[in-house]
C-alpha cells in the first residue's frame, strides 16, 4: 500500500478521559523524536472535524486513537463519520489494548493501520514512514488490511521505559508516571498479562527524578502520581517487596522540592499479600495520599482461587487492618459476577462489604467484564441479581461504595456480544 505525502504533516491524536494516559506517553515519545519535528500535533477532546479540515487544506492528516475495549461503539461511530466526510484524505491509525487483542476488528472498522503491542517505538516509526511516503507495514507490530498475519504482543520486542519520556512535557499533555509495566500474576479477569507480559520492568529512579525535576521547573508541577499494577513491587520481579529499591524511589522523588507524591492510590493499587506494617510505615513517610487502593476483589476464597488471584480473603482483611492502623483509608476493589460465583459467594462478598464499612474503609464496586485479551474473554459478562443491585445501590446511597456497576453490566454485555 502506498500513501500520499502528508504535506504539512498533521497528526490528530484523539484524547479521551479513559485513554489520556496512553495519549500522554505516546505523544511524549513523538515530541522527542527529531525526525518528527515538522509534525503539527493536536490532541482534541471534542470532534476533530475542524482540525481535519484545516489540515487537509495542505495535505493528508493522520488521526490516531488509543482504543480500549469499552470504547468501541463510540470510536466506530467516529471512524464511519470521518470516512464518509473526508474519504481517503485522512489516514486512520489505532493502538491501545483493543488493538492488541482484536486488530482485525479495528481494520474491519475502517482503520488503515493498527499498532499491536507497546507503541512508544512503533507508533513514531509508523509516523516517520508516512512522512516519507512509505508503507509502514514493515514496522514491527504494525498491521493493515494487507497483512497476512497479526503478531501477538508477547512476540514483539519489549521497550525499555527509560528510553522514552513518561509524558509529553513540551505539549503540556501529562499524566501519571508509569514506574512499573508488566505483572507476573495471571488474574483471569485481567488483560495485562496478555498486553504487557509476565516480565516486570521498571522506570529507573534516575529517570523518574529527571522527568519530575523538568516538570517542576518547566511546567510548575506541584504533584505527581505513579502508575503501577502493584505499587509495592517496585524494583523487583513483581512477586515480593524489594524494600531498598522501593524506599529509594520514594526518598529520591520526595527530594524534588515542592512536589507532592501520590502512589498506591488510584490509578495504582497494592496487592494485599504485599502489605506489612513495616512497609506502610515507610510508605507513609513519603506519599501525600492518605488513601490506599487494595485489590481484594471477592469475599470468597473459592472465587479468588478460581480467578488465580494468589491471595486469600483473610490476607485481604489483614492488609486492610494494617492500612488503617498505619493511618491510611483503604479503598477496596470488589468485583461481582465473576465466572463461577455462586449465591453463597455473593453473600460472602456482600457481608465483607458490610464489615469493611464498619471499619470505615471505602469500597469500589465493579461488575465482571470479559475483556479481550484476558483469560476469561469468552466467559459470560457479569449480571447482578435484583437483590444484589438493590443492596449495592443502598451502599452507594450511604456513601459506603462508589463505582459504575450498572454501566459495567451494559459494557460487559456489549463485549460479550462482540465475541
């Protein structure tokens, strides 16, 4: 496939609240690539039509989406609109979790190119090829309708986080700093093992501090969040706490003058079996958050075992107790409707929620969604009984629980219908 020269070299990266972290990281990798300095880059939240019209007055335009599986209906509508309105003057590119799990679906949707796997390297290489009027299909992980096969993310080269900025500081498109990528646990409801593999990688302390100092000096940063599948696994292989490395990360970050650090609260969490009094006492010296996100997920040991969680309900309760004793307010994730869950299991989870409320912990309620790429992607979506929905609603009214479980029920059904 040949593409026409982009002329003025316009890139419109569609921003959305649910994919803003990906936008920040990918545009960060683009803005430091000297080969791409001529690109006119925009990251609109609203309709890109006016920007596209401006761009195509000088040549073709690339419109990029980082696609989550829960966004496909909205993005399908936009892709059809752009194709109808602008025809082949717009080159559509997709990446993100859904692109890695269902690339052929996005090509059928109308995308010209799909980036599978980690995009920091391949996305900017794709842009470079387009700028030079070349077909980027030779870039590892890039596929199109002309591709014979679609690689799995695990078969593609893994990036080194230190080689790329954590955000687009020059464009002031920022987000949490991803300090850890990958997870060695294969929770069946989670797509992370498929997307980033079981090999855990970390951004070095030097890199974290370097970018934070720049952010403070150039953009007036006053606070930062760290992003990790498990905030307590930094510096190791993901299965135990490496105390000296975790302490070093927090201590050096705290040395950046005038900066507040949030870690272990959303968008990160901690695994219950990692929590000890010693670790949280150390943690509390450095972090500004007083909430701690803990992934308990169920009040039933059999459900946890079936989901391959590698911890028990009691370990979760112990972690919550320790968090409270060390001055944190636990925010506890609970998932209802997991495969194999019985009425007895649901009752156990509801009772745990009552117990947590009496302990002054907060609860974040979820309903199971069969995420593409997860081991349970082909399982039925979670469905709440009328009684469970009523009880969760009462928890919400009492401000015991937050979450969008009703919305997740409908999203899960949509994912199930697209299998």
